[in-house]
């Protein structure tokens, strides 16, 4: 397991992600991607990786939502650090063929931070957290992140900040809770790896 300090959405970060199975795709391989997600299911994802179809343009990058979300992530992280006296910082984790980019990680308190910043009033990510739930699209990302993290990591702090209202909700998930679902995700990743390596060799 390696911890790397790469700024997200930069060329070095993009190069690092190539060839890795990342947390952002975990929901797709589990069939839990949100309706807004441009990759429509496992077969579509495999076709992209195999070069059969082009990867869809992520509108969030084009219309600035991603940039605003990144700014909110930094704002939330800095606020938590000030209030709690923590040292959460963005890092990348690499574990074998798996990779994850974290909004925050503190090696002293052994905690992962994941921040989501939905912009729509009817966002399922926002509506679910109001009910005390983690949206399934996000949940598999959290499982993947925890599997990539140092084994003494205690848990994940999941924060949802609504861009339009400024309201926030937070949930805590333990390592044990998340890792209980890692075998199912790992099995799906192994299937993907087998398909991709067999096709690549043929």
C-alpha cells in the first residue's frame, strides 16, 4: 500500500490512474451508478476500457461544477481541521491494482474524509443523507477507498455539503462496516480484470 501526494485532475494524477481500478468506477462495476453518470453500467465501462467506444465527456468538468465542488471540498476539509485540530489532507492511495483519491486522510487519527457537494435540490446524494443513508453510488466508492487504505484506518467521515443552500450533513462509517462489503466488490473487480486481460492478450 502506497500513499502518494498528487493533485487531482492534473496530468501526473491522470497518468497515475491509468491501469488502476479506481474508487470512482466502483459503483459502475457494482451496477449502482447514479442516473446522471455517463458510464451506463458494467458492459459500457468494459467497452471503454477495451477501446471499443469513446469515454463520455464528463459535463461536470465542462460546466464548472467539478471545480466548484473541489473548492467546497477544500473549504469543508479546512473547517474540520480548524475545529477538530486534525490534519486531514488530500492523498492518493495505491494498493496493488487498485487506486483511490481521497478528499482527506489523517494518518494520526487514522481517518478518511469524503466530501460530496450536490447542486440540485432533488439530488439523491442529498436526499439520502437527510435520511441518514449513504447513496449507493457513493457507498461503493467508500468501500473501495477503505480497501486501499492502511489496515489501521478506523473509518470514514462522509460529509455532504449542498452547493445551493450551504447546508451540511455528516455520517461516520467504521472500517468494519465498509470492509464487510469489500469481498463482493473485489470479486467484481477480479471478474473485470480477467475480462480485460484476456481481451488484451487476444
